[in-house]
């Protein structure tokens, strides 16, 4: 059964008469707010089947209809066990190179001015067409608002996001917490939130309850979960997960920290191995380009075949994926290798093959390819 606080939260979303502050005060002190902490999530991408997507009804008349991934189907990538956190005892510290250090409670966060926006998140190690990508509608506080309150001092350049999750490993220093550093400029951008809601509900445990960062347009590891500290620094972050992992490596020894999402796309239907029994089949999928916009999506039915431009369902927007479709007129029975690729507004197209000079397993964005059989 749902807790009283969650039920009241949903009622609030449908009511225009209840004052926000009054509601949030009631919500914070409701005993039904805290979700159950049952089981621990492994540090793997969850999901063995394609995510179920649906058009979510807007929570306001101004909000567009977005194709979103249900919370239960959204991929999970954790490095350590899910920490058990009580909203009553949790707090967020903003410190480091600032004029006014902050310590905020969960209720403090909920009572701040909030924003709501759809954002696509992808795991940096997601394979082409893989389950490690999803699109949700997130609500939270712009990180810029907290930075403004704290007042970064002259020379500040880096914002380090520290999570509550920690653990040990073969080459991992003891009690290492997950943390990532992002430039101060990106932290202050409107695309960076401190999110406490996902698709209209409080963050699920595996997605960072009570608060997570949401760094729009960058790979998911920068959207640190179970956030407990925002540290402002004048030095590049040298943490374990900044220097040892999520680094693009080349055969010549060059290294680069992975950050921005690359242009990518995938099929939603048909799926791998599906049989098609109609002469006209509507192929559907999504495409995304991180901070950029999708300019074009193309489809073809095998290597050497001509790329065909598909129809995009709506005007492309940055930070969120764009649905697309193509009415494929199947010429004859047989096996087909279907491919999809996208191009962003700056002319970057998904490469036909992986750069042979890459020695890492990140930024995998070759075209999604599936094999289907037509039986007409």
C-alpha cells in the first residue's frame, strides 16, 4: 500500500487550490513519506528486456506530452550497495571555496522554488541499442540557486558532487564514496538540477532518494545519487571515479574524462529476432544528442542499402530524446538487418564502426542494428 504522504502528494499535483508551502510542510512530516528499504541493488545495469515506454499525461496544461520510461523500467547503475537513508536525518552540505557554507534539510530543499523538465539519461557504458538509457520527467531545485546562496569565491572552477554510497574493491581505497567533479559553469547551467522527484513520485531508493544530481546532457555517472555534499574547489577533481573510471583511453596513451553524451538512437519496435507478417510495418524508435538537438534520423534495411530519412514525432529539443517512426514497405520475405543512425544539429553522425584507436568501453554510439525475419 502507498504511504499517506505519497497519496497526498499525488492529490496535490491535481489540485490548484492547495498552497505549495503548506503541502510540503505536511508532506515532510508525514510518517508515510519514507519508502521501504527492502533488498540491495547490485552494481550492474538492471533490465533484461526493452524498457516499456508510454506517453505520460502532462502534470500541467503547459507541459508537453513526453515519451517517458516508467520508474520501474528505468535502468539502474550503482557502484556500491544502495545506502539506507532517512529523510529526517539526511542533510546536504554546500561548502569548500564559498563565502557562506550551507547545511540544508530535506524540508529545506522541498520548500525551495522548483522546476520540472524531461531529461534523457544514458549510462556511459551503454551498448548501441542497449537498455542503459531512459527518459524521465524530473522535478527539483536548480543547483545554480544553491551556488548563488553559498557564493563561490574568486578562482572557484570545479563543483564536486559527493554521494552517500561507499564501499571497497580490489584497487579501491577503503571507504571510498562515489563522487564526480563537474565544471562550475556546467553546475550553474539551467540543465543541472538537484532532483527529488522522478515522473511525479519521490525518487525510488535505487535512483537516489532523497536527492540526486541531474546533470543534463552528460552521461549518467555525473548525476550523482544519494547526494550529501556539494564541494566547490579551485582545482580539478582527482577522485577515484574521475581518474580511474569513465576515462576515454587511446592506444597512443591519450586520456580524456568522459562527460558529454554523444548523438545516439535506438529501435523500440521491432525488436531483435522479431517476425514481421505485414507488407507495411511501422518502425519506431528514439534518438538523442545530449546537450544538442537531433537534426536527422535515418533508417536502412541492410549494409549497402540506401539510408532513408525517417519522420520525427515532434520538434527536437536538447536534453531529451526525440521519438521517430518510419513506414517500412517490406519488399519480400526473408531476413533483414535493420539499422538506424542519427545526426545532431552540429553535423555529428553516429559512426558506422567504433574508432579502432579507442581502448575503453565508453561512448558506444555506432548505429543500432537488429535482425528481423519477414514472413509475408
